């Protein structure tokens, strides 16, 4: 079968590709511009916050001065005495306070608004004798106790921020103390940092800025009422605010991004601007990069499309081969599914085996705990019975001793159960410790004493002084001794022997030997290979679970010891245990 070769790319598809490239470039430009604008807005907000703190700090540095001046005796004396007061002393005090604080000027107004004393009393443009009752800060201070106001000085022509405090009670005010704060340092800082920042008053007139062409221009157009208020207060004396155009209109086509924030309590506005040129350039660059990437992608797509056409022609010429490949692929898919199902079944079987193993370990642990706890429980029962008899007979001392022994048996059972659980779970053991086997045998004999009496047996201990400690764990080695002695006692009882049991310790080369001897029926050859199997027992009474020797063997394996059974001359069995000495193991480890 043959196939005709199609044109490289139809015109409609080519047009669609170009449209997509243009859309990609436009989207990249838009996204880059939006990201840049967000960065500019974040920077503008940071500058607004810093400006707010800077302006507030500049004002708050001197806010206390009017109140401090009002407390001075020279000031209050001048206000109360009038013309008879010491003007000279007040003037010199205000000048000294100005020089020390760094404020622009300090002066004192009487209740009518006339300046009685000023820090610039001996300088050109002195405030002394001028009446400033028309200023809002004077009226605010007289009515509410404090005033704040920014304006251009009508006497000096120097702008500043006026802080005023009333002197005397509200009903009979004596005058007003005023501090004039020079804020031009802020505008110089903005100019040196080349930051487009401005501060506008409550009417929207810019009065502080690092850009000189922004000064004394309204943000928006001013109405007749606002212009009349500025004129009445002489807020910007000597300046034609009405003749300047709105600043927002002038900045609209300047390529600046603007942000504003309010500043209380004066109702001021903070204006900050950043150039948009960098953002726009970055957006154009990203658009160009996106367009180039789109064109490259389109070219690659055209090449791939042409290659696909050639591949389709070959596939059409080899339809039979394709069907065979499809059939083989389907067969492989079925084989993969079968392998996956087999793997899932194998995993499920493995999980079942793990779960069954866990249940088996738990079952063995439970049986072990029952077996090992049954021995001290018997001793505990006898001890508590003795305590009950002692109490009934009034022998409080012996009863207390019996109860103490019972508590000791309970503690020992807790330790034994904890160690049996650890043994059954095959947990990692704690580091071995030196163990005194004389103490171990003595403790085992005490625990088994009631059971031995019940069986009608007697135990003789052959203990030597000065034997070195062995390497292991005391409670586990006590289990070993207890199991062997109890087995020997029950073997004696089963044979009807009244010969005493014997347990002794002897020192060998790098080991300590424990031997337990009985006069029981002995261990026949047919039992030698099974007596240490779990749950194997020769007792016909059904009392034993067949775990004692299995546990004993496990404990000795972990301690590095050895257990062997030998026939005793004259009848019976010798159970021999060899335990490594503690110091010998330390030398080997070193």
C-alpha cells in the first residue's frame, strides 16, 4: 500500500502556530509585568512604612518640650506678672533650651496670642511682639490643651511643625508654649537617597518632599473653601498654591508607580513613587524570550509533524507488521498481569506466614510465663498463709517478716515475667553483668523451699567462699538454677527417694561449674534427644508444660554457658552447667 506525501504544514495550521506564539509572548509579558508591579508595590509599602516611622520619630523627639517649658518658674512668672515679669530671664531660658534640645525655635504666647518671649529674641526675624492668635495651633492649645500644625512661618518664611501646650487651667489659661520643629532634614535625606517621597497636609498640599518640583502643589484640585482656609491661616504665606497644577495630573504620564498611606493625627498623606521603566523593560525582555521559545517550539513541532507523516506512511505500508506487534504486545500485557497477580498472591501468603509466626511466638511466651510464675506463686501462697497464721496468733513481727518475703517474691515474679517476655520475643539483652552464683543458688533455694517441703525433699548446698562472679544476668541464672533443682526434686519424688538433693559450685579454668545431683530414675537413652524440646514432658500428672529445660538451654546459650546431663554413679542424674567467668570474658573482649 502506498500513501501520498502531504504538504509540510497547511496554511491554517501555520497561522494558528503564529497566533499561539504571539499569545505566549503576550502572556509572558503580562505575567512579568504583574510580578514586577507586585515587587514595586511591596517596595512602595516598605518605603511608606519607613517614612511614617521617620516622620513620627522626628516629631515625637520634641513633643515633650512645650510641656517642659510650661513648668519652668521663669515662664509662669512672666505670664502671671505680665509686663512686670522678667522677660530677659525667660528669653535666655528659651534660647538655652533650644540650643540643648536641637529644636528650631521655642517661644511663649500670652492668652491673647502675643509673643512675650522667644529663643530668637536677639536674632533677626525675632518672634517677640508678634501675634499668632490666627494660627490653628494656638486655638487648639487654648481649647483642648495641645495643638499641632505645619505651616510656613509668617515672620521668618521658614516652614516648620508647631507643637503647642496650654499653660494654666482651661477656665483661666495664662498662655501657650510653642516649639517649632524643622523637618527639612527629612526632605534632604529623601533627596540624597534619590527617593520620590512626599508629605501632604490634610488638604492635600505637598509641604515636604525630596523633589523640589513637587513642593507646595496640591495632589488634586483645591476648591474655594480649601483655598480660603489656607489664606485665613496663612498656612503657606508668600506662596501661590492656587496657581500650581495638581501633582497627580503631572505624574500621570511620568512613568512612575504611586502609592499612598495616611498619617495621623494630622490627617496627612504620605506619597511614594518608583519608576516603571525597569518593570516594563523586564516585561519586554520576557516577552521576547517567550516569543523566541515559542518560535523554536513551533519549528520543532513542524519538524515532528513532518516526521510523523513519514512514519505514518511507513506504518501504512507495514500494516501486517503492526498487527503482529499489537498481538505480541497484548500477549506481553497478559503475561505481565499474570506475573503481577502471582506476586500479589505471594506477598499475601508471606504476610500470612509472618502473622502466624507472631501468633506462635505469643502463644509460646504465654505458656512460658504460666510455667515460670507457677513456682514462686506456690512459695508466695505458703508465705502469705504463714503470715495469716502469725497474725491470728498475734505474732506481728513474724507476720511482717512473712509479708516482706511475699513482697520480695512478687518483685521477683515481676522481674521474672519481664525477662521471660524479653526471652520469648528474642529481644536484645542488656550488657552482661557480674553475677554472684552463691547468691543465685541461695535465692533459688529460698523460692523452692515450700515446693520441696511439699514433695518431701531436702536440698543440700555445697557453697564455697570467694568464688569469682560469672558473666550473665542474675534473674536468668536464677531461673536456670530453679529449673534444674525443681526437676531433680520431682525426679527424686517420682522414684520415691528420700536422699537429699545436692547442688554445689566449683571453680574451673575460666569457668564456674554448677552441679545438681538427684537419685531419681535417670534419663534413658531414648529421652536424651527430646528432653530439651519445647512442650515435651515425662510427667504423667499433667502439671508440667515441658518448657523448663528449653528455657534453661536458651538462657545458657545467650550467656555463653553449657548444659549437660550425666548418669550419677549409684543411680540418678547429674545436671552440669558451665558458666564463663566475668573477668575472663572481659580479657577476651579487650
